[in-house]
């Protein structure tokens, strides 16, 4: 499998479309030794995860576990974090992608991904001096290592992107003139053009030309062939006429990927996708999951080596025990013949030798006893059985003393293996799960009011500042509470609504006081107010200072008094995605399948979150919720519930039905 230059151009265009210059790199983490994920953050849009690997590139929906940084990854991470992506391009005629980043100081960096051979991930400065790379290269025509300038490999084949028909025909005539006219057109295209083999068949079929020898093809047929080539390049690189698919092998495993369905592949071996980007994402995910780099982490390799050493030590131990036993058996047989007169030629001695798989060697006129690969000199003139037996017993004891050294080594190896296994249990091998695409407002406190307006609130001073400075528009209302530690809430488009929004104002006011410090303090009621966005001043008066997340409010404040400190949590849906929503009772009830009220005091936030999850799972099972919803609730992280609850203790009231119950089946069937 290989992603061709044509496909890379499409993927690059896709990345350019969705990662604009407002996004910045918020995190970089390795998932294998040659694959990393760049996380892009946007204040008002969903975060984007970009998979960069020697296998390929794509925007990914998968969330990968992090493996240990290597030196190259550490350098890439330190230089590119907080930078913005300014350009992405494909090297002409090569399967090489270049990302250009610019950091807050204006410095530019090039991240170059090579997708041929063993692949490479290379970080360069603005002048293309190599700062770090995954795989150093030192071959006859190319050297890549830190400190040298980056250079692509020598060109192979003609680049079809920069070719016109005259160039194409000239290349054909050159081949004929060199006496290669008998080569068939498929081989000729693969040999002379920088184009993937998987597209050659498509071009031949669409041109109506059979796989003839090039000397048999007319200029008109070559023109038809060339036109199909250019059309294929244009359509695939721009996304026109895509029928994305993964080609499966006989076992049903992904074997190749294509933006068009190959004509030579059985339809039963095709898995179709709605977009080529999704197909690439799934294909790369399969490669990464099943790659040696993912399976065999450094931890596992070290374990394998230690366990191999332990096995070798056990073999050595068993060998010593076996040799020692045979030496003792041989010595015992000799001792039983103490009263017998014998020498090395005596039949009885020869039989003992045979039974013990031993023999007498004559080396340079001297006799040597060889048993279990051990050699012992014999005095044939003064053959002494007691002396020989004693020597054999002594040799056996000497071997057995060596067992102590082997056993000590084994103990050390076992200790090392145990430590690594404990470390492995603490840090499991990379796991993968599908990312749920979150809406931009899910970074904040949020809910939709009964009137369908979006309310967004801050979680801390930083998010308060972002909401007012970046998200607030002239059409919004701003809400605040008359207590320290109150969030700012904004009710979007309240000023241009054509309906009565008094219920929305009441709900956002209640959310403002409930998410304030009043909740943690255990109060039962409090006051809030709202103002127009124009009444908020983002700077402090002359000579004064405003803490982060604080603003000056001018003019009349519209108070909403004696608001109950109370919230509700409900299981809701946005774009058919299930999630928990926390807000005022009526707003949550309208958009939830099931819900429960929350009051201050009671369980701490972690225990409350655990009970909420357990109770909702139990409720979903008892009420025959679809299996995927039940599984989603079971897999939900406790942290995801903690993040949406108010700060402080929570008293949980019984679960009740929400207004979405009647439409539940319709929602889950979409």
C-alpha cells in the first residue's frame, strides 16, 4: 500500500480547508516511534487532531495513547507547540508533504513527511537546515542528519503534473528509439511516470486501449491515454468523482486504499466510505494498531530480552544439573567395581564407558576420559579406580557450585522482569478509541434555553475573559451574579429574537447564580442581573486595575431576584450524539430523555459523578435504551461528568423522564 502524490494533493487541500490561520498547535504527542498527533485548538471551533506518520497523513477521529517521547519528537514538540500552520504542500513528483509553521516570535519551521522507503519525519528551520529527524540516512546519493540541509531524493520518473502531450509523446518516441517498443503500455506507464500502479489499470480501461505494446499504439490512442491521465490527476487531487474505499484481503483485513473503486478487485473485497479522508483515517489507524512500533514498545522489547536471558540461564542450569548427575552416575558405577582388577582395556570398564556414553581418547600418546563434554587425563600405567571416582565426584561438585552463580543471576533477572511488568501495568500499551467531535461551546458552561437560545458561561477567570473578549457580540445579553466568584454568562442573539425570551432570561439568571460560589457555600437562593453587551467595558478606568476575568459594567442593571440555587443534569442529544447537559430544570427537561435535579450539599463531586453514571446506566437498561446508548454510558469517563457539574457537593434527586422520551426512537434510528 502507498498513498500516491495525487492522493496526497487531495489530503493536503482538505487539511488547508479545515485548519485555518486561527488554529494553533496546542499539543503534540507521539503514538509510535514514527507517528505523532498534532492537536490544533480554536477558541470558537472544534479542536482538530492531525495524524502525521511515515504511513501517511490525515485529520483523525481516533484518540491514541501516548508513548514515550524520543529525542526527535521532543525537539518537534518544543519548536512547534503554540505555532500556527501557514502552508501545506506536496513536493512535485514525490510522496513528500511539507508543513510550514510560524511561532509567536515569527520564526518559521518546516515539518517534512516522507512516505517512501522506511519513511521519515523531519524538522527543519526556515533555511531547511535539519533540526531533528526520526530516521537518519547515509547512502551514496543522500545524507540526512541534524545540521545538514534537507534535500529530496533524486527524481524517479517524469512528473505527470508538469507534463503536456508533446512531452508525453516525446517520452514515448525516446523509448521506441532505444529499442524498447515491445514493452507493454502498463509496464511503460509504471516505469516512466511518477504515478501509482493502482491508477494505471484505471487509465488503460477508460482510454479504451488494450494492454498493447507501445509500438502498436497510434498517436491518437496515446492522446486518448494522455487525456485520461490528466483527467484522473485533476479529479482525484480535487475530490471529483471519488468513490473512496478500502480494499480487503482474503482474510477481510485492509490491504490497500483508493479514492476510486479498482476495476480488478472483487466487489466483496471493497469497503466503501463517504469520504476519502475517512477512508485514509481508518486505513492508517489499522496500520498503526498493527504495526511493530505499536505492538512492541520499548518496554515490551526489554521484557522480551530479559525473558530470553532468563530462559538461557534456565537452560544452562539444567545442563549443569544433567552433567553433574551423569558424572556422579559414572563415578558410582566405577566404585561398585572396586574389588575388580581392571584397566582401560578391560571389558567391564569398556561396558561402563558405553553405558555412560563416555569414551577414551588417545591424544599424542596420552589417554583422556571424555564424558558429557568434560575431559579428564588417565594414567593407563597406574589405573586407580578409587582415585578416578573421587576425581569424577569432585568435578560434579565443582559443576554444582556453579549453580549458585546461575541462580543468583536468575534472581536478578526475575527482579528486573517484575519491575518492568509493574511499570507496564501502570503504563499500558497504546490504546485507541474514537474521538467524539465536541461542539466549540462544550469547552464552557453551556445549555440551550427553553426558547432555543444558546447560553454560554465561564468556568474560571480565563474562560470568563475569553467569553467576553472573543465570543460576545452586540446581539447578546450578559449575565452576572451579585456574589464573588460568579461566572459571566452570555445569552446569544437575545437582542434580535422576535419572541418573548423572558423564560430564557430567567433560566440563564438561575444558571449564573447556581454555577457561582453560592453553590459551594450551600446557599438556597441568590440574585443575578443582566445587561446589554454595549454596557460592558473591557478596560479598567484610568488609574485603576481589573483582575483577569473582571469587567466594568456601566448603566442600568436588570436584576432577577431570589433565584433558587438549583440545577438539573439530563441525557441529551446533539446531532444524534448522546451527552450530558447541566442547566436549569425546564431547559434540560425539554432536551433530555431522562434527567434528575441537583441541589447544593450532599455528595462530593466525584462520588456524585460516580452515582450519576451508575444510576443512568441502570435506568437505561431497565427502560430498554438502545444498546449503543447503554454502552456509551458505561464507557463514559467519570471526569467527563465532573467537568459539567458545579463546584461543590451535590444532592441527587430521583431520575425522571425528559420531554425527548417520545422522540427517542426517531433520534437513535437516524
